[in-house]
C-alpha cells in the first residue's frame, strides 16, 4: 500500500510540475506576442512619421520654389505634389 501511495504522490507532483511549466510557457508566449506587437507599433509609427516628415519637406521645397518664381507645373514635377496642393500653398504664402 505504501508503494501505491508513493506512486500517487509522484504522479501528483509530475502533474503539478506540468501545470506550472504550462503556465510558464503560456506566460512566455504572451510576453513574446506583446513584444512583437510593440515592435510592429513602433515600426508603424516610424513609417508614419517619415511619411509626414517627407510631406512637410515637399511643402517646404514647394514654398521655396514659389518664392523663387518657378512655374507651378515645374514645382509639381519636382515635389510630386499636385497642382492643387501647390495652389493652396501659394494662397497661404500671399
């Protein structure tokens, strides 16, 4: 009978250890998922910042070109802005 009790205790210990190990790996998976999510969010924010910065730079080049008297169609080709965007910039400059 003592042997059966000992085997039952060992089995209980293994099951408890397996449960603890499972929880550990679940927590590790959650942490990795959160880490990857944060990395993706940072990359998205960086790309958005670069896009906004690029747009501001285009507008600044267009303003400078307008002040130099360059034709609006040439400014559009240089900056990639539309003629309407350049018109809007020229109205704000006046």
